[in-house]
């Protein structure tokens, strides 16, 4: 019989383990842990055993080849309030069923059809921009990507609602890393912030239920996710299947997952470009050569390899989903170490993406490292901003299309300069965010296209 033991790791305090140092600065804690103890590290957060895995082969084992031995870790209370048992957090057969149901919305043909909406909303945004404006580019990208999700997946132009919806999500995202018991305690207190958060969420809930009811009453099958969900509910007939509550959870999940991560990836891209004029110049050269003065289409994406490399490198340095957690279902052995049932596996794309074994000079922003097909030389899970295996991001192709088209559309006309002395610091909640937003000044590159707003607004038709 093999002898198994826990992997090495830092000795923690009695009872709390490393809760405080982890909460204070998770990334530094995890980077230091890997540096000092290697690719498999054991530590405790409170009474719970955590195992940080950093080697791409081990990551692949957990997420892909032996994924059945692990399940998604339960969500934090704020995530539960917003997304309930939507696709991101559901488990087992129920997750499989919901994933199969929603998958058609992300088939290749549909993503191609979404491209026009992505470019057109991008065009609208940049037409509105004014030379010299100082704005929070994260807020701009958030509104833009939220509108795109609303139109592509729910056939709804959210122009007037984006502010309220994204503000509500933000109120919850900020609490993403608060330990569950503390959050639940705070929720019971008569604090104005708790009241404000709940009120905002009620408003978004009302809006989503109105969307569901309107579509049901109209009987229109728009072929979008909302119609798919309603159709599935009808097929199940007796109501034992998907309730309105479940439909609401799936919609909220797609709203949240479908816009925030892409908005962050774009925000970090603009920031990195502003700090690397040489990369920015190459990007502009590619966009100008391929597009001249016309807006990009789905067909151009393949012709914009450098734009893709820039986006890819930004997500290496700042992976919006900075950690992925799994619960161990049955005792599991890796390299003769024991990972006991009910412990938590922590996988941190941020840490692995900065590992010099796979990415020489790992903190350098260097899109050239992604010269086409370079990634095939890397182990499968050395670069995985979208996760891997059966829980891999359902929206990955959507995000690539959207990221490349929006970079091309916006960089064709504008460059963004970081406001002098604006503090750029990482804040970790569920996602990796710039703590103080990203204040940038707009500089026009070229005169506006001859197109008028109305020309391309009329192109924003329903997605077939
Ligand atoms: C740059 C953009 C994006 C990044 C970095 C990203 C990242 C991720 C990651 C890492 C996961 C897996 C989490 C895990 O294994 O625990 C995930 C799951 C998911 N993502 Fe994305 N995502 C992005 C864009 C999108 C978009 C555009 C959509 C939808 C329109 C989307 C919808 C989802 C959903 C629904 C899941 C849960 C899938 C499941 O568990 O079956 N994501 N995403």
C-alpha cells in the first residue's frame, strides 16, 4: 500500500490557519507559497484544508481528466443572491442538462451572427466619445459589454438600464471574498448598505421577471437564450422542471458572466497598451492595414492576429477569473500526496500564468510570445484564462470574437492615455479588478468615419 501524506506548506495559526494573510493579499500569499513549497502546497483557511496546484499537468487532472472526482465549490453568499443555481454554480446532472440547453446559443454560426452587434455597439460608443475626455474605461467597457450580452442573448437593447444593472452587480461583486459567516451576519444588521444592496437587487429581479413575462405573453420565439429557456420549461410541462426562478437564475448568470470578465480583459488591455507605445503602434498598423477606414466584421477576425495576441497577453497578465476552486469528493492522490475528501483545490491562473518555466520574463507584456500557434508548445493548462474541461467557459468563443472586434473598433479611432498619477492597483474579488477603476484620457487617432450613427444603428437588427 502506498503511503500518502499532505504536501508541504506554511504553518498557520491555530484555528484560523492562514485566513488573515490570505484575505489581506491572496495573490502575494499564493505566489510566495509556490515559490517556497513548489507546485503542490497545503494550507488551511479556518478549519478547511486547501491545496494549491500550480503544475499544468495537475491542473489538467483536476479540471479535465479526473474532473469527476471533484465538484464546483459552493458559491459565496453574494454570488448565490445574484446568480442562484444558474449555470456557473449548478452541479451534477442538473448542470449537464442546463449546459446542453444553453449551448446552442454559443455555436459557431450564432457567434458569427453576434459579430455585427458587437461592432455596432462599439461604433456607437466611440462615436459618442469626445477628444480629451477623462473617463473610467472600466465603466465604459462594462456598459458596452452588458449591452452586447443583452442584445445577443436576450434580444434586448439595455441602453437605458445598463447603469442600474451594472451598479447592482458591482454592489455584490465588492463583497465577493468576504467570508460567508461574516457576510451572513452583516446581512442581518439594519445597515443602510445592506438595505441599498437588497433594494437594487429587487429592481433588477423585477426587470428580469418582466423580460420573462413579456416574452411569454408575446409568444415570439426569437431563437435566443430566453426563448430556449422558455421552450424547455414548456416541454417539461408540469412545472417540475425549470421554474421561473431557475430561468431568472440562468439569465442573471449570463448577464454577470457574459459581461464583467470581458469588460475587465478589455480594461487591462487598454491599460497595457497605454504603457507600451511600441505594442500600441504595431496594433494600430495592423488595424489600419486590414480595415483601412471601415468597421471590422466577423470575417476580419482571422486577419487580425496581432490584435488577438495583444488580447491574449493581457489575459495572461491579468486573467479576469484569477482563481478556480474545486471540492474533493473522494480522497485523491497526486504525486503520493493525499488530498482528503471535502478539502478544497485552489487553482490560480494568475500564478500559473506568471510561471517563468512557461513564460520567460513572466511580468513583461510581450504579445510576441503568442506568435500564431506558440500556445501548442505549452502544456494544455499553462495558459487557461477560460478554465478547462466540462466546466470550461461556455462563452469563450463569444469573448474572443467580442474582444478582438471591440479592440479593433475602438483602437481604429482612439488611443487611451492613463490619467497621470492614477493609482493602478489590483483588487481581488470574484474577479481581478483595478481597485480604483481605470481613469483614462481619450485621444482621437483619425477623423471619424463618414458613417453616421443612424447608418449603423439600423444594422443592429435582431440576431437571427
Ligand atoms: C474574457 C472573458 C471571459 C473569461 C476570462 C471567462 C472565464 C471563465 C472561466 C475561467 C470559467 C470557468 C470557471 C470554473 O471552471 O470554475 C467560466 C465559466 C463560465 N463563463 Fe466565462 N469567461 C469569459 C467570458 C464569458 C462570456 C462572454 C460568457 C457568456 C456570454 C461567459 C459565461 C460563462 C458561464 C455561463 C460559465 C459557467 C460554465 C459552466 O460551468 O458550465 N463567460 N468563464
